[in-house]
């Protein structure tokens, strides 16, 4: 059931992107490295890996939750960073790459 939901939303996202409505900036290697470095610097590498591995199928919904809570989060974090974080959560390839970078880091 969750697979059908994800497939539906990914196809809707592609259609919007093709129409020029949604323009997600893909997260490249340096951006993922910066995220992994920040997580490691605060000593949250293992908890982050645990949450990412356990919640991997639900990351798309997490990205949508971040976008829904954007008005409140924007009081503390710039809106552009919130959008990039939400797009990271929605992109399964980027999440896999982030997990690989976090696993490669040693504390």
C-alpha cells in the first residue's frame, strides 16, 4: 500500500517538474558531505543512522511533514534550507547517499 502511495506522489512530482511548477534543486555531493559533517560534529551519527535506516520507507512523508510545518520552522531556519531538507527527505537516492556518507565517517 505504501509503495502505491509513493509511486503516485513521485509520478505527480515528475509531472509538476515537467510542467515547470516544481523546481527541486538536487543535492550534490558537497551538500551531502556538509550535512554528514554537521551530524557527525554534533555526535548524532549513530542516532541519525538508526532513524534513517528504520524510517527509510517513510522519508517521503517526512519531507511532506517538514513542508507542512514550514511556517513555524521558518521562524528559526531560513525557508530555502527547509525546502532543501524536505527535498532531501523525498529523494530516495540522496537518502541512500547520505546514509553511505554517515556510515563511512568514524567518530
